C-alpha cells in the first residue's frame, strides 16, 4: 500500500502527564520524506488520553488498565505496528525536527545494522544534580562526531528494523533500565549489530535533586543485577564473584571520565568538577546491583519451591 507508514514511533508513558504533550509536539513535527505513524502506549492509573486526543488526533492511543513494564509496553507497541522500522521514544524525551529522518537514513545506508541509538543531553541544563545523574547514566551517549558500533544503547530514543522483533522481544519484568541492555545484548548474541550516532542529539528530562543522585543510580543498578542474572553479559562476573563489586565504583568513574573527555572539553571539565558526586552515585549503583542479584536469586528459589510443590501434588 502506497500510504503505509515506513516507520512506527512508539511512545510509552506511565504517569507522564507533565511531559507527554511536549514530547508529542516534537514527535509529530518531524520533517521527513516518508510517512510515519505515532503510537502511544499508556498504563497510567489516570490515563493521559484527555491530554492527547484534542491536540493530536492523528496519534494512535492504547491504554492498559494493568501496569506495564517498559519492555511490555514496547512489545505491545511493536505488535500494533506493521511498518518496516520501529522507533521508540520515552515520554520525557524531546526530539529535533530531523531526528527520525536521520535515524532512518542511517539504517537505510548501513544495512548491516539492526538498530541505531543517538546522543542524549539533559534538561534542565543548569541543574548540577541533573548533570550528576546524567553523566552517571549516559557517559557514552554524550554528543560527538562519530558513528560507533556498540553492544547496547539506551532505548529512550532509538530505532530498529522490524525484522529484529521476529527473533527477539524485550524482557517484560526486569525493571527500570534493565530491559535495554538485556534486549540489545541478546541481539548481539543473535549476530545482529548496533550503531550509535553521536551526531544526532535528543533532550532528556533528567530528574534533579540530591535525593535522585542516590535513588536513580540505585534503581538502575538493581535492574543491572537482574540483567546480569538473566543474560550472559560482562556484568555476570559480579554475580559469580561478588567481591569485584568493591572495584565497580572506581572502574565506572574512570570509564565515565574517559567518555566525557572524549566528547569534548566542556564535558571533561564538567566531569572533573562533579566526579566526587559521580563516584558516590556509582557506589549507590553498586549497592543496587548487589541487592538486585540477591532479589533475583530469592525469587528463583521461591519459584523452584513452588514448582517442586506442584510436582509433588
């Protein structure tokens, strides 16, 4: 069909009432030479539909009464689409007008890649605590001048070929952040390659406040612990050898500093000023990994007991 969209942009939201309208304004104003559709998957207790329908009637809206994890929401969006490419955008991400055009042209040019991610900058840009959280979470995804082959990228703004989902789906229950690396690393194991475009930049509404300097990394670390238990990643070393976790904050701080300086003097100086706080954030991340592994092992043991009881009955 001539009017079939080339791309489906899936936006997942949960209690995104403060950001969804601005996000959709940037998504629906994309300048492209192809057709695309926008699908919003919402599992909020209070639906965001009243904010969307009057202003964006062209958007396909789906509400789930049951709370969906990020992975489950993305899988639902994929199932609702029929396009050749599927893009994902979080409800607190704002796109430049050429974002979708650049993503698709990259994938059409580099046909050997299954998916592509992009660089991320934070807003509010004048908040030190937001920068601490951002540099802790996205040191490799800062703006730059290169195209990089990567093992994984954040799925807050990215695009995949539809054929990817014939072989894989997002894990449904890993928790905030854990679905991204688990899914992408699985694609690597299936022989698919991923690309990161540092020249294409989106804005992400980063949580600020000193509380989030500890809370946000902790949650991400806990998700990493689940991910390490469920897939063969480098983080699995921390599952097998927990003592290595003592070195993790030092190694991640060095890793972040390296990527910050590679992205330019601005980010290098910013990292230098904020490095003590970034180190503390990685300590919180490490505790999250440990507790995530412990929780996974506890749930696994409980499930084994339930299975054994059912078999006996």
